[in-house]
C-alpha cells in the first residue's frame, strides 16, 4: 500500500468491512495495527535478547494523528540508535501517565465525576436522550457547583448537600440581589441526581464513604421551602424597565379590561381581588382600598392597600365613565364582574403584540405584575419582609404577622407611590 496517508486512514476507520490485511507498515518501524478491529499505531522492533518482535503502543487513530505517530516513531528510532530501549522508556512514560491519572482520580471535583457518570448513564441505556444529560448538567451548574465549587468529591459532606437543597438562588431575570428558595420539585430532582451520582462514585472507588444517603437528607425536603412568592417564575413578570412603555401603550385604549391591568400595576393586587373591586371598598378621601377578608387569599384578615395618586386618578376616571351605576369598579356589559380570562384577553387581543408573544421579552402574565412591583421595590432599598407585607404575604416573623395592616399603611403608601411615580412619571391622565 505504500506509506500511510490521512485519506486511507479515514477510509479504514469508516469501513465496516472486515479487512483481510491486519497490519500496514508506514515505514521506520511504524505500523498500523487492526488486529483488534481498532486502528492502532504501534512501533515494532527487535529487542536485544528477544526472538520475537516487541511492540510499543503509540496510540489509537484518530485520537493520535498520523503526524503525531510518526514523530513518536522517530523518537523511538533515535533512542535505538543511541542504544536506548524504546520499550523501557515507553514503560516509564506509561507509568508517569498512570501516576497522573491516579492523582486525578484521587482529586476529582463533583463535575469531573458527573461527566463520567453522564457517559455511563448514556452507554448503559438509562438515559436515552441528550436532553437528560443537558438537564442534569445545567442543574448541577446552577444549583450545586456554586455551593461545593472545586471541592474534592471525597470532601463533600451531607451538610454541603443540605446547603444546596436549602439555598436561596437568583430569582427573576437573573438579577443580582433577587433571591428565592430553590423550589421543592427542583430540590427533589437535584437530590435524586446527587444520590445517584454519589452511588456511582462509591461503586467506582472515587469516594471513601457515601455520606449522601437517602435517610440523611430526605427529612430536609418534607416541608415545602418557604418560597418568596413574588419571585416565583411560574408567573412570567414584565421586567420593570419596560413598565413605562407598557402603561403608555394602554393610554389610548378605552376598555375596562385594560383599566384592570393598570389597576393591577398600581396596586400589585391579586387577580381575584382586581376583578371584584367594589366601590364600597374604595375610600378616596383617605386613599385606601380595603379588600374584605373573604376576598383575600388566606381569608384570615382584610388587606388594606394604600392608593397612590395615580391609582386614585384611575378610580376617578372610572367614576366619570360609569357614574357608579354598578356595584363594581370594572364591569362587563351586564354590570357584573369580568371572568378570570378577562385580563389575559386584554393582553392577547386588545393590546396584542408584542405582549402576547409567549417567548418574547415583553410577554407577561397578569399576576406577574406583583413580581414586577416587588422587584422594583427591592432594587430601590426595600427589604424582603416589607415587600411581602405590602403584597399581603405571610412573613416569617410571628410578631409582624399579628400587626394590623393599618399600622403599616404609611410604609405601604410610600412604597407604592414611589413605584407609581416610576410607572407614570407624568401622572395618570385619561
């Protein structure tokens, strides 16, 4: 065949036929071996005192290129000319590489082992799609690595994994300082993957003891994490940097469903409360909207919402429009309340693009305006507890839980007015 070349090598590597020839000579003792149906470069020579040929493995093709194999063969030939034994020298190099490999095995990060585990999961048929590998790799990168970092997997403890499962992670829009607890379904899946990974590492002899056992960490997941609801990405929120553009879009649209969206923006109220806002609940003189207990989510106490100047202007607009002919501030053709789908209808059909494009940057869910408001307030110095109270959410402090909403009204008014001034810098005009 003459000297080897890349085209011939690639053809042999691709061929599924059984080649009659099992060995090809490139020259200068460099051979291509296919006896084990795997193209391998070997250096073949006669050792002093040995009757049969000695073979030194250089490497498998295409991991080792033809040029690299020739360079290595040339080195071996020079050694022979200088009365050095290529086999002995190569064995020394092999031992050095083994030592490096062993050292690496003795210090492997979680992601080092994870990549080996991914290969095992795929080859054994346990994971038959690349998506599963990608999902797990992304999960570990997002939730696990920030906690354990480059720590030797042997040194990762149960306490480290508990920290992973209980951590607060970056919340909405990935902005610095916006944190929420890892959600229970995610924590559960992370736990399952980590336990499988550590079983793999244990079976492979990469860890001395598997501390990450089911019994040791399951109890941490019995109770639902105390999620910060306003950062819950289940309700897609409009980034507040777009809120001025959004409310400006609504200015020329005369429809009660659109006004309800504005009312949601200005009060950060829940959808059911927005739909059923009654005139009797509004105190314009004191700038207060009192949501009765039976309309609140927990139905434990009424919710007192401080009204900004812009919110009051919106209510006065509705008074002029309807002359208070209905029980409700926002009414349908029958003077009754709108259905739950009214706000989504306003988004999809009355306003339309780009706000109804599901994967677009401006897409939102009506409930997400609570997140928008909360995010703005946090970015402007308000603490988590204060924001949760403004949104009528449960707070961890049992003392604060018993405060009457009225005791906090000034703080609510200050915060919501700051937000309203940001949304409507020129005031509310219709």
